[in-house]
């Protein structure tokens, strides 16, 4: 495993992290079973992955519970848990979710997360999405309280823009950021149906470098498209959350699919599969700290880790740049 260090976090962080959304369980994610999810987390920890990115909303508490099961008995200081707050759901209608960063809600959410994870602290606690109905001062008051109580070690933001980070940082130090970023989504304007108010490559990454914050790119394989295994259509079952991604369905999909095929051809010519190229492209960026891809099997995880056995050459990069340039602002 390779590691990177940023100024605001003491531990070196593995360049490959593990996104835990896919551990949401049956009913939330096809082919996700808890035993298999625990095995994938163990496989990740065993190859030196030391960052697990999870959230209460993933499987409505289920993914955090699975992470808790997987880490039981492991040395707590040998990995970092990054979890989140601010997305709530209706237990009677779990498809109904909404944003909430009110003080009382965060004070409850942190205790629920700690209980599910079976730990007494979260290493990196992130606001999942901005909540325009709650004053930021109220949210930060709650974060300051739980940080002082030792329930969280570091504070991070996901899906926030640089102006918001600048305003928040002097009140509670922002140690990490997370945003949508992969070869074909460099400054994306939307994630599924949600508009994004930040430009990842142009604004967020330089800010992270300047402030010494970690950056965790989410959907690093473009939700599977950059694994190189997608067909031209019919990739998702009715239940698959990716059905609501407008870039992976309908008319727009062809544009992205064709680009992925061209990248796959470049990777293949140099003797590598596309998933390794996509991971390497991210790892080679000094602003990217840890690539938090999801994996549905241990084989997928290990296949992505193989990327760390080689690096992109300047010659390859020129060819890649020609394919991805038109996607810079899509
Ligand atoms: N902060 C946020 O708002 C936010 C939003 C989204 C995600 N995230 C975080 O980012 C993590 C990753 O994002 P993501 O799940 O959206 O996308 P991703 O990591 O780009 O894609 C993951 C999917 O790609 C496929 N895959 C992975 N490795 C593969 C391999 N070697 N060969 C073939 N297929 C492979 C698997 O799907 P199939 O096998 O089913 O095709 C897997 O579920 C999440 O777990 C979560 O922690 C955060």
C-alpha cells in the first residue's frame, strides 16, 4: 500500500480507501449481503487500506452497523473511520430522505453512529450535503460540542464549495473535503439530480492543497463505468440506485460510454484494464489523498489495488488528456 500525508491530519492515509455505500444491504443495494460486506472490509484492511468512508444514510444505518461488525476486534488506531451527518430518513418510508444539520439532530446522529459503529470516536466526521434551512452557526455549534467531547477527531465537508469552506474554516477547522471526481467528471455540475455548487478540479483541489486538507474523490470509477465492464445499455436492475444517474442512462450515457471505451482502448494498449487506469489517474494527482471507491466483491477491491503496481507515463497521459479534455466542464 502507498500512503499520503496532509498537514491537517496526523496519520498517513492509504491512497486506496474503501467507500462503504455498497454495504447498504439487500433492498438498498443489489447483491449486497452483510457477510460479504464484512469480508470485503477485512480484505481491504488486510492489504493496508486504512480509511473507511461510510454514512448513516447508507442502508439507513445498515452500512455503519456492518462496518462496526467488521472492525470489532481490530486495533482501533490502525484505521480511520470517516462518517457523515445531515441526511435523515423516515423509518416508515425509508425512500423519503431529507437534509438536516440542526444542532439537536447532529447531537443525536453522532451517538447513533457511534453505537452502530461500536466505537467511541469517529476519526473524520463530515457534513454530507449543505442544508440551506439551518444557519451554519447552529451546525458548527454542534460540531464544536462533539469535537470537544472527543466524539470526533477531525471535521470534514462533502459537497461544499470553496466560499463555504472559507467561511466555516476559521470557526471549526475543516480537515478534509470530499466531492464528485473522476476522469470524466472533473468539474461536474450535477450528481444524479442534485446540482453541485463546487467545481472539483478547478476550485476544490487547489484549496485542499493550499490549506493542507485531505481530499477524497467520490464515485472514482464513475459508479462502475470506469471499471470497463459496462455494456452499451441495460446495466442496472430496477432497484439499482444508479438508474437515477442521468449520465449513466438514456441519451447522455452514449457520450460517456464512448469515452470510457476510448480510455479502455488506451489502457489496453499499455497492458492494463480501465479500472486501474482510472484509479491511477486519481492517485497521481497530489491533491487527491485517498480514492474511496466502492467494491461489491473482494475481487473488485483487489483488482483496483493492482493499479498501485504501475504509474501513468507522460506518453499515456497525453493520450488520456485528448479523450478527457471535452469532459472538463460537463
Ligand atoms: N459524499 C457524497 O455525497 C458521496 C456520494 C456518492 C458516493 N460517496 C462515497 O464514495 C464511495 C464510492 O462511490 P460510488 O459507489 O458512487 O462509485 P464508484 O466507487 O465509482 O463505483 C463503484 C462501483 O463500481 C463497480 N466496480 C468497482 N470496482 C470494480 C472492478 N474492479 N471491476 C468491475 N466493477 C467494479 C461496482 O459496481 P457493480 O459491480 O455493481 O457494477 C461498484 O459498486 C461510496 O461508497 C461512498 O463512500 C459519497
